[in-house]
């Protein structure tokens, strides 16, 4: 079945071409479903054994967009399959059964099914299943945003020091603003991001393993964060990081043993619920706010972002599309979110990349940026960026939205849908507050868009994205070459695309036992080739041009960068997932490692931006800073963000490492 | 031509009687609607699949009913599968009897299960026979 992956052309026909895997031991039903789904113009693969279905999903990680499974199957319980898919692949799963008793339906809900159909299934019910894919991606996007952008733009601008992540003050503000947003959008989860506003820590597989071994060594009862931290001996990791992670882990374990934590989803879900990483939720809220403030992000971008998030299909419960114009999500025409991967290339084609496979997302660069932001806990940067007053204010509302939902830590692997961490919603937050309005826009755009979709191509907000990445990166505030936004927009689109990829990433993530999935994702992300990133950049650049939102130009570029990183295909997704799942900005973890991306990205972005300033040249984006180095694959979103940020920085000014935000008056970003 | 008309009339009346007698419900019509040029024998194909699968289940249930004591859980499980398949083709009577059987299983009523199963088998055979005849005519029509 569909292997599509590469074509990004889905958007126009979406939802046609949606790749569905249907699992049912009853051959009659299977045949009927196959026919019905075919009538809906979906690409159907049928399977009569759950184990085989899992194999198919594992081997073809990004080969499917949604799974429909029967509840009663001889070889494996349908709910178990549901959980596995959610954990490992983070795809939306629809359960079906002739049994319509409340208990069974409830079981579906608690295990994370995104829908439950009663047999005999009618074709009308199948016609709309694409919504689950979009929703998931959107949520993922949001998560990413949230997790990524620790600081919302409207918070006080953080000085460039990377170290300055945990500013409780900032977090407080951010949280508030985010909260507002969240409440508005009813983003579920993550409240705790606000408390911790540290740069997001990316819990890579290795890191998680270290964590788990430390916990096991101490004994689950005696495992206190301080001791775990000591045992792990990971430089740069803080007690708070460990504490929040431990909390999630505990919930996960509890869930495994039958007691469901508030959600009953997989570990990841728990994560997402309350963004341990703090940044996720906060980011989204903030990001959007800031972004909104800047008004730069066109509603469209936001939508795109949302779409991107959707693509991720993170099973984020309740992540409603943030304020972002939901309708944007559906305005896929411009951006095609590709359900699968392989979008990056498309990006360069000057069109918004549809991150979401098959889901056209109109993410413009802004969205991407937003995505990024969320993904990365850029820390103050993000905030600043957004703070910096986007002139347009229009996007602000969008931004606001974006910020919220995303922070789902769940991104990664929720049971049901395992939302791979989408770009932290931080994307939304306007990191670059500097006059780089474009940046702001980008951020805004991203924030907005990405909220829902995750990777909508945020063309404009690219700048925003950058911010988060850099968190400390000081996006060269002032000189942010907005003019070059075109590139950014392109980037933004990429971001959106990334959202799409998130889904794919999910599949990559094979949770070792469930818990890990999220972590795996990160790993996967890391492994993803950076070039995706580049590709995205290219695309990004193109988008930017499309959007040419004024400032954004420079900003836009970045987003693409970011997007690329995160989304370029499944790999990207992984990245994204990392980002979102972790909710922590990559930066925090990365600090040492490649994740330094945030910084790098910022720089990179800047360079991109710079390029963009002249024009959004997607190529430039790619060749310059977009290097994969910027964003380690696993960052996905974060990478993007950083890339964007970097770009911005570069664009803004010079120095690639000159991320100081002074130029950006992030704190001014009206939220 | 005339023969064809005759066949068509015959077909229509056979079909109608299946509905009138309560053997089939609207699900069958939905299947017919799914049939198209790309899948011109879709309904027959599905019905064939159903009978192949359900025949196996009938045998399994029968064997299980011979055991003593009755394992109601298992019986319920088998019947659930059977019911799902029957529902898919719109086998109305058979579906109702499956539901009844499951209720008896839940209540642990072996007698009720046995009795219902006999009714079910009878209606199942009737429908199968009628459908086979129906498709035969359909085939003749070309």
C-alpha cells in the first residue's frame, strides 16, 4: 500500500489517498471495509491478523496514516494493538466492533482510540476518518510548539545565555499567558510546563535508558529525583528535569500495571498531558500569544501549523486547534502537508510543504516557526521573539493559539495516538522580539499554525521559530532581516510539514515496552538525516517567498529550516516527536550535544535568514545554515526552531552566534 | 430479450421476498450499492466469503454445544464472531438469533442456547439457499 511518501501533492486531493490499514479477522467485514474505504478514495491495506498488521506498520513506518482495527480478534486483543500502535507509531487508531456496550466503548477511549465505530460500519462513518489524522497532527504540532518554546515571546526577553533557562518568572508569565490561551482553546494538558520553564530537555533514548537504570538501581520507591540525577550523572540535566520525567514515568508505569493515570494512555500520553517539560504547554500558550501579539502570523499560517500538528496526529487529547484558524488547516491548497514524509523536497519547490502527509496544511513559515518554538524551549528567546512586537498584530491571535495546545508532551507516543512530540508549541512564541517583525511573524505564524497541525508551514512566523530554538540564541534582534522572509515562509511551510512527519516519526519510535516510545522517537529523530532539514529549508525558502509577509521574510526562512529539520519525512517526525514529546526544548538537553541546536539553529537560521533577507531563497537556506547539523535529527522541531532562530540571527545580524536578543525586545511582545 | 426480462423479473421478486420475509435488511442494499463496474460481483463475493467463514463457525459452535458443561464464554465468543459476519451481509433473522443466543450465554442458559441455535441453523440454511439461487439467476442474466 501506499508508500506514497514522497509526493507531497496530496493536499489538493486530501483526504483522498489517505493510507488506511484495516485489521479484522472477519474476512467478510474486511472485504466490505476495503471496498468502502476504496470508495472514499483512500488507499487501503487490509490485514486479518494483528501481529501482521504490527509488522507492516513497523516495517513501513510512514506508510500509513490511520489504522482501523476490530476489537475482538483471535491472535491479539484489539485494544492491545491499539496501544502498541499508539506507542510505537503514534498513529490514530479507530476501533470497531459489533459490540456497542458502554464498557467496551469506554475501553476504547481509555486506551486511546480516536474513534469507535459500531458494526456494521457505514461508509458515511468512514468518509470522515481523515479528521483524526488531521487532528492528531495538529495536536502534535501543538505539542511541539509547547515543548519547544519555553519562553514565550511576551515574556521578558531572555538574554542570550543559554543557561538562563529556568526563569521562573518567565515561566510564570508565560504560563499565565499560555494558560489563557490554553483555556481558550482548551488545550488540555500540560500545565506544568509553566512552572518549569527551562529549556526543554530532550529525553533521548539513551538518556531515558540511563534514567530507567538509575531508577531501577535505586528502586522505584526510593527513586528520588536528586538521587536519580546523581546516578545519571548527565551534565546539564537538572533535578527538575528528572523530577518531571520521573513523574511521567511513574504515571506510565501505573498505567501499564492497569491503573490508568488520568488518561489511561501510554506514558507518553501522560507526558503530554501535563507537559512535564513545561515548555510544551506553556509554549503553546505563550507562543501563540506572543505570536498573536505580533500579529504577524497570518491566520493561515496558524492554521497550517495546526494542520501540521494534526499531521502529527499526536494523540493529544483535547488539543483543539488553537485559536489558530482552524480553517486554515483545511486550506490545504497551499501547503500540502504530506502525510508521509518526503516533503522536504517539496518545500523547495516553493510551495508550502505539506508536512502532513496528505493533509494540506497551510502552514506558512510562521507556523513553522511556531512549531519550532514550541519545540524548543528556547527559553526566553522565544518569548522575546514574540514579544517583539509584531507589528501586525493580526497574527497574534493565532499565535496565541498555537502556543497552547502544543505543549503536549504526549507527542511522542501516546498510546492511542502516540503523538509524537510535535514541535513544541513554542513555535508559536515569538522568539525574536526584535524588530524582526518577520521573525515575529514567523513565530506567530508558526505558533498559530502549528498549534494545531503541528507543522503547518509557517511561512511567516519563521522568525518565531527561530527564537525558540535559539532560546538563548539570541536572535539578532534588530537586524533580523525580515525582508527575507520569503525564505522563511518557505521554511514555515516546512515546519508544517514537519508536523506531518511527526506521525511518521511515531512509527519509528518503537517504544521499548511502551514507555520508551517517546524516547525512541527522539532517537530516531536524531538519526534522521539532517538533510531533511535542509530540504525543508529549501522549501522553506520558497514558502517564504510566497508569503512574503513583509518582515517575515527573514523569519520565514528560518522556519523552514526548522521545519525541515523536524519534519522532513519521518525522520523529521522523529525530531518533532522528540521535541514535542519531550516538551522540552531541545536545547536544554542538547546543550551539550548536537542539540545545541537551538543555538545552532538559531544561528543557522540566522544565516538562513540572512539569505532570506535578500530573498527567500530556499536554496540558501539549505545550503547555509540549514545544515543538518543544526538540528539533530531528533530534534525535529527543535531543530527547526533553532535553525530558524539561527537564521534569524544570522539574518539579523551577523554573527552567527550572536544571538543576543538585545535587539529584540522580546519582553515587549504583547501577548 | 424476453428471457432476460423474465429473469430480471424473477430476480426482482426473489430479492424482494428475501426482504419481505425478513431474511435480509438494508445492509444488503448497502452492499449492492457498493458494487460497481470495478467490482461487478461484489455482493456475491462478499456473501461467498461470509458463508465460507460462517460455516466454519457453525461447526465450531456445534461442537462446543456438545461439550458438557457448556463453556458459555467460548460460546459467546464464537457467536460474537458469527454475528459480526452475519451483520455484514445483512442477514437479519440470523443476526437476531445470534443476539438471542448470546443473551442466553450470558445468562448461562444452556437450554436456551441449544434451542436458539437450532432456529439459527435453520434460518441460516434457508438464507443461504435463497441467496445461492438468487445469484444463480443473476449470473444467468449476465
